[in-house]
């Protein structure tokens, strides 16, 4: 199409768009739903043409005023979450792509001062766009894949044209600065699954090599991330490839090998990422003695003692589990040794059993289907096992709606690794886990077709979670007809004996109304706050349920978490430290409640909130009824602040006038929250 003809086509389509926008504007609230499809279709046609993004940006204010975003989250741009734009821009629904594109172009107009928006400032809009660009950086550098073309058609190109238009206005420097900051924020949580982080670092490396892209002040942080994977030490500085690096190791003396070992260990502990070259070095050092192995893992005295006591087991684990493709498990192995759990009598024999385990054909097929044929399925499972044992708070639930199972795996890895290893054997070898509920055995074998394959889980979760989901659902069914919330009976049986037998809930299961708030909060303070429970620490991790809200403090759903500890942070503020099985714990829950993951005394993988803010989102907790604490001594002013947080957020629509019932038929509904 010539430039003249494309310009003429754009003019015609813009005229159609303007007419559809006026019709939408003139329609009443009910009529807008009838007029909206025509506007969306006209926008789609405009965005497909060269110059379409600029033209839509010029019309962003009129489109919003006409009611394009009415009734959607896009109507309140101040609470939009940049990370969620990834799903919108890759959606198979063309209307979703269009609305996201128009929203971003609207924010560009706001950021450039062309549109003075009542709800969002130019600075906020500019920052939002830079984060949108950061999390969608791959779309800027790669053409649509075959899958994208099949699912999105020509809309896959619209997403890319939008981002190219945005980055031309915003600039690469701020985008990459935000992306580097986002990667470091995620890595501080030490997740087990880091493939998405590695892909983002690869995209930064591509941008770094492009002479037209100016990284600006973010270049130092970017270089640290790139070198952690592709050029960690002198031996692999120029990313020569693993074969060449392996050949170089053959010619190094012990001094040079120690230099390589300490370089990799320093980078691994600094970032939580493991270079493929690190795996090559570790395998090479198997025949060079324990000292260099300990140096390569950066072990403390505790870790070195574990290595020396169990050196044959560690050698076997490295030999079978550590490969270039599974290099990330080196960090898991390191932290497992640092935890000292090999000194628990059942753990070392259980690991030897795992090394010799014969996987069922079904387990092999699932692992190979998700992770590929190289290395073999057992190596992938062993690598996942090391990561889970080393990073029990790094387990993520992926896109699986039942956070209960991820929480159980984390709790067992954290508190009872022997039991975790036993369930893994049952799932991987027998394709069945048997648990007991009130004395009755429950089998995890599916009655009908197996659940769809989850592809975004670590190897251990991939095999074990489907079994746990079915057992959890069966426990829920056996609680049908009982008065109250089923978690009262499920949690102690599902998670372990250490779950407190005392149970409190502040929501009436039948109506969804908030109930007995004052006594609920007093019991929580008396059970967990050191000032009211005789300074009793949390001995065992305790299951709890929270009402999650978005950044506008609106209720999203029920979510399962684990209370790990309660203590004063470095600023002398009492905080609750907890495990969130969601894949990213750093969330804004609105009304000033922002979950911390670093900077407040958090250990790797922990989330935290000030005690009263955490209490304001709590709806279920367990406690020891034999240790009641001093509920009457709780400060009424602090309780009133907690009540204020509740009334301004998820409690607002749980007044008697607007009941929102909990679903007691299927307890999985209680844990459907998974997106924030």
C-alpha cells in the first residue's frame, strides 16, 4: 500500500471512528453498551494502520469522556497494575487488546501534558508507561511467534506497534531502568522459578548490544544482571559457550579454579541466579576435593560441615541433578546445606532413596512434556527437589487457582522436609498420594480425566500439586453440611499436626457478613502479638486466610498464606512476616497497605506488613487454645485503627445491606485469588 493510499484509508477510518465516538457519547448509560462494539471495531481498524497510534492518542480524551472505559478497571487508571498489561496485550480477545492500547495512549497524552486527567498525574502516567514497556520488553525486540499469530492474528502486530510508539515518546533509558529495578525486586524474593527473569535479562542484553539504545544510569545494574548469567568470571567473561569453558577449566591450576569458584559463589548469593557456566564448574570440581566445592557454593561453616559429613550424598546429587539446563538448582543445593536439614535423621536416607527412585511412566511423560527431554526426567525432578528444600519460601502457585497446595508444599519443606520427600515419592513413583481425614484414608487418584497440565510450576509442584488439589477438594466435600467454615477441620488434617486446633473466622459463612470483629481481632492479638501473648514466638508456621484487595482497596478474593513469625522490624515497628504462595508477594492492597518484601527485616521469600495492617486483611487464623494470651489488654485505639482499614476496604460491601456469601460447598472457591 502506498503512503498516499494508506493515508487516505486512515482518514476514512478516523472519520468512522469519530462518528462512532459521537454516537457513544450521545447515548445514555444503557445505550452505551449497544454503541460500544462499533467504537471498538473502528479503533481496531485504525490501530492496524501506520499512524493509527498517534491518531488515537489525539482522541484519547474524547474516547474516555464518551464512555469507552465505563464499567471496567481501565476507568480508574490510578489503580491499574502495569504487570497485568502483559496479559491484555497478548490476549486472544481483540477488544481487550484495543482497550489496553487506548488506555496506554491515553496515559501517554496525560504524561505529555496534552490531557489533564482528574484521576492521574502526568508523573504517575509516565511512570506507569515506563513499567508497561519494561514488562513487555520482549514485544519490542521479537516478531510475533507462530502461537501468537494463531491466537491473535493481526492484533499481535498492534501490540508491537503500540509499544514502539510508546518507547519513541518515553525513551529506552527510563524503561530499562524500571525493568532493572523490577528484576532486582523480584530476585530479592528469591523465587525458585526464574525463567521469566532470565528472559528479561536476555532482552536487556539484546538492548545493551544495540548502539541505538541508551541505557543511561541503569547500565551498571543491567551489567551486573547480564554478567550473572553470561559472563560471571574471567574464564567466561566473553560468554564463550559451555564447551569452550569446560576445556578452559582443564588447563587451570587450583589457584585459578578457586578464583572461578569464588566469583560464581559471590554472584549467586548476590542475585539468586545461577549461570550455566557455574554448573559446568561444579561438575568439574567433583574430582578436586571438598574445599573447592565449598568455595564454588559459597558455603559458611554450617554448610561446609554438612558437605564434609555427607560428601558422598552431595557428590551424587551434583552428578545426577546439576546440569547446564538445571543450573539454578545449585542455589537450592547450597541453601539446603546451609539449613543443616541433612542432620535430621530421615532426610539423608530419603535423599538417597530419591536418587535411586524409578519414576512412573506418567511422571516421566509430564516432566518431559514441560521441561524437555534433556536432561532426563529424573534429573529435572531432583533439581526441583533441591530448589524446594533450599528455598521453601520460593515456591509459587503459578496459574493454579488452589493456593492451598503450594502453601502445603512450602510448609512441609520449611518445617517437615521428611514428609515432603515422602509425598514426592508417592506422587512420582505411585501416581497416588494417600492422606487421612479424621481417620479415613483419602486417595488422590482421579475419578475421571486428569486435570489439565500446568506448565508454569516447578518440577516438584508439577507432580505433587494435582494430587494435593484432589485431596483438598475431597476433604472439603466431607465437610459439607457442617456448621461453619470447612478450613476449621481441613487445615490441621491437610497441613500437619502443628496447625493450631483453635480457629477463628470473622465472616459469617452463610451470609458473608462480617461478624464479631472486635473479639476476632482481640484473639488474634492475644495469640500472635508479643506484647499480649507473653512474648511467645511463632513456633511452627501457621495457616491463615486473608481477604486480598487491589490497589483501590476493593475486594478481590480469599487467599491462603502462612504466618511465619512476628517481631519488631529495624524501625521498631511490630510486623507480621508471612509466606504468600502467589508468584510475587510485593503487592499494593490499597489504603496505604503495601506488602513489603525487603527493607523491613524480611528474610528471603518473606512478605511482611505492620501488625495492624496485616490484621485488617485477616479473616481466618488458627491458634493454640491452651495459650489464650491477654485479649482484654489489647489497646482499643489500635483495634479501632484495624477496624478503620477493614471498613475502608473489603469490609465495605459486607454490611448486612449487601450480603456477599462465601461458598461453603467447594472450599476451592475460598482460594481462587491468583492474579495480583
